């Protein structure tokens, strides 16, 4: 994919942010990598996209991007959802970097809500867009309180919450943004990825960076770091299992989106990861 | 098959073209100019500058034009531009005492040094639609020379300083002691709690007028009451001075229009300290009295812990007020719900179907049991 329809933004620095700001973000990222799972406050800037639409991820990408990088942007696993298109166009315009939809080709992958199905390699960087970085926020709204809980590694409230789920529903009722413990120390929100993706965080060869723009926090999971989804001995963590197979590529082991096909509610399933799906689709032309 | 999610790029392009047409409106009508907005919609321009945190009437007017009059969108445009601007230096503290006032009122003294000056205000107008404005063309009556504020630049003292001289209101921590480094910049450093008053005032200054108004109003209705009096409201022009590094003396950089509000509030005192009034402070770009007054009330409410008042109400809780008063943040995060959430929704769908299946099974089992032993009784 090339920047055929966009013009490079004149009067702006490479990748939009000024170098001072990028340096500030990189310092924050270094600290985040040094303390896996710890939320580092940073001087988040206003971006020309709305808060909540990936400004944190964009600032991280802008700070680490170099002209040689090959960028992939996905939203809900897909390269062609409107916001992924918009963010990709932003970096094509402001940094003129090469972009790709192929997971294997990309050096930096900015994502919202998914980790690609294709296993990541050493040297690749995932950049996650994070809405609410604090895993304890919906249990304890005060920042002062949650900061103390992290400092004391006092995560009992989360176990109580998951326990209450089991009492009320018979299952842990958290399906996405499922909390993890990173490097045997910090509890971390993996961003709203489905818990199907949680196991991919564990000992991943790629560097995982997380940026929350509105909340002004950075955090990271360095390569080959232990990441454990919170659970109980008698109720062990379970990645979601889905019914059905992908209608396009036939995969049975990927995360599937459900499509409603007609007024009768006939359902069909397709891979959420469009790149993986296209790669595994039959070459005989069952593709759209 | 992929129709539902494909075609994003083309759709965005077409949406932008449609938006441009909507903004321009009927091409048979003359286009509204930025200069017209700047001159004739100056209160709207002031709000955009204030919450956009950038004093530039032309750019604020441009933002309003581009946003088709949507103020929150215009504020966002101005913020996103502001964030890219280099900073050369920091101005000297503004001397609002030297303000060339266009309006200045105090609700606590009938007459006072500097006098009361009504200025341009909606306050005593009857809110009747003026249908003569439907027909264009007529200029308002010319002003008499005494009504022109530029010709009467005599500065007037702050009302609260008159009280402070008598010891009736607390003198605030000396501003001179603070160096540039002591004052946090909320646009460069993330906010941490508990916050300083300097950070709080910065955030309130760019906070959403509607939100702050509602918070301020809630204190008047008993949710964190602080007995306010409008000590002084002044609107006018202030010089901005710079202390550039190479020069030993401050140089004037220009002038800006401001609205300043100082509230006199609930007095405090103890065995050791004689009773004193407390205060709340509000400052806004341009003519923005509603905003400045709301800010002053909320500032005072947020000082509850300073005066060891019981913190019971939303307006007194800094984490609540400061984290939610920025409309660029709030509008962005609310609007992001429009983004696709297929993946998360899918995971919830899976769970809820599973839970419902289990529920139905259990229900069927108990129903079986009950129909066998206790036949259902129907009473008319």
C-alpha cells in the first residue's frame, strides 16, 4: 500500500510530534520497559485525532517510528476498518513511511483490541491503543487509591471481583481487558483485547508497548516476559472457545467475528484478523 | 462477504466531501468570513480561545468556521494546533490590577475606589427576540465618548485587596516566591493527585464551561456550599510582558482581553486564627463571565481540604472535577463509542449465550421437579 491519495503534511515534523516531545515519550517508554507492567505517567499531547480514538498509541508510534520502518495498523484485527485506515493515512502523510497489511512484514504494528494471529517475531514492536490503563479503575475510581494498591502489590480486590463473578454467573464474566500479572509484580490491563488473545502476551518475542493518551500513561511488556492471566486454582483461566469456523479461510483456531447474513438472523463467522484470513484463504478464488 | 467492514478509505473520503458541502451551506448565500465571525461572534470566539487554551481571535474564528459553529469541535481544532507550537518563553505574571476595564462590578460594596462600571452586558436586557435583527443593515446608535473604555484607562484596585489590607481575607501564598519551575504546566506534565492549586487553576481555566457551571451551581444548591459573594468581576484589556533571556528588562508582547472573577466565600477561623473570609478565583480569555464565575466557585469548592472542610460533594472532589472537566477529553472518549467494537462485543455475546443456556437448563430442571410434586395452581 502506498500513499497515493494523501499529501505529505507540510510544516510538521517527521511523524507530526516535535523531537522534544518524542524524546520525552521515549524516556517514558524506557522506564516502562525497565519496570514491566508499571504505568508511567507522561506528558501526553493533544493529537489531531480525538481522545479515545488511539491518541496514546499514535504518540507511541510517532515516538519510535524511523523512516525505515514498515507500519501496519489494525482495528478489531482488521486493516481496513475506518479508524485503522485513518491512522495509517496519518502516518503515511506525516512520516511517509512504508505501510503494509502483512503481519510478517511489519516492524511496528499499531493495534486496537487485537493481537494478530500470525505469531510475532523478535524485533517487531506491537503498539496498543489503551482507553483505561488502570486495571483496578472500575473497582476503585480514585487514582490516589489505585496507586497505593499497586505500590503495595495489593490486588485482593481484583480476586474478589472475579470471585463475585463466579458466584453470580458460575464463570468469570470478564471477556476482554482481562487483567494479567506481568513479571510476577504488576497487575496490568492488556487493553480491551479479547481474553482469547491473553496467552499471546506470555513470553512473546516481540516488544509490547501500551499508550493511553487521554489518561497520559505508558506501560510495556518487554520481549520474553512472563504474563499470567489472573485466575483461581479451581477456576483456571480459559481462553474463549468459539463455535464455528471462518467462512472464508476455514480456520477453526482463530478469533471470529459474527456476521448476521439476513433478516432471519442467519449467522456466519469470519476471521477478525483479515491479514491472517487472506493468507489462509483458498487460492482458488473464494475471496471476496 | 466483507462488505460490512471494507471500503473504509473511500467512505472516509466521501464523508469529508459531504461535510465540506454541509459546512458551506446554500451556495446562493454569501460565504461567512473569518473576520465577520471574529467581530460579530466574539463571545463564541472567546469560549473557543479559552477552552482551546490559545489566545488568537483569528484562529479561533477560523476554527469556528471550519467546525460549522460547533464550539467543542472548534476548541478541539485549536488545541490540536496549539500543541504543535514551539514555546519561546514564559510571560511575566499578568498584572490584572492594571487592567483597562471595560466592565467592573462588585456585589459586596455599593461604591468603591474605581467605581462600578456596567460595560457591555446582557445582564439587564429583557430576553425578547429582537426581530429587527432579521433585517440587515442598520448600525446601532453611536456611542458617546465617555462610554468608550479605551479613553478611560485609569486602573482600579482589586476589591479583595481592600479586604486583605484589613486582614479580613487571607493573603494568598506569595506569587513572587514562585519561579517558573515551581509552577507546573499541565500541558507538559501529567496531572497527579493530590494536585496543587496551580495545576487545578490551569485545568479549570480550560475546563468545559457547561461542566463547571453545573458543578458551581451544585455548590449553590447545597452540594458543598461555600457561601459565595461576587467580590469583583472585571472585564478588560491587560498587557502581556515578556522577560526574554538576553534582555534584563521585561518587554511588552501585546495585550489580551480577560475576564477575572474573585469570589469572597465562607469565613474560617479557629482558636488561634481570627476569622477570615476565603476566596475562589476565576480567569478567562475575552468576555466570559459565566465561565469565570463558575471557575471561581469550583476553585473554592476544591479548596475544601485546605480549610479542613468535610468533603462530601462532587464539586469538592478534585479527582472527579479535574479528570472530567476537559471537553476535548470527554467528547473524544464519548465519541469513541462510535468506533467498531465487534471484537469485544463478540466476546460478550459468546459469554451471555453460554450463561443463558446454563440458566435455561437449570430452569428446566427445577420446573420439571416442581410440576411433578406441586401442580401449578391458577386463581382467577
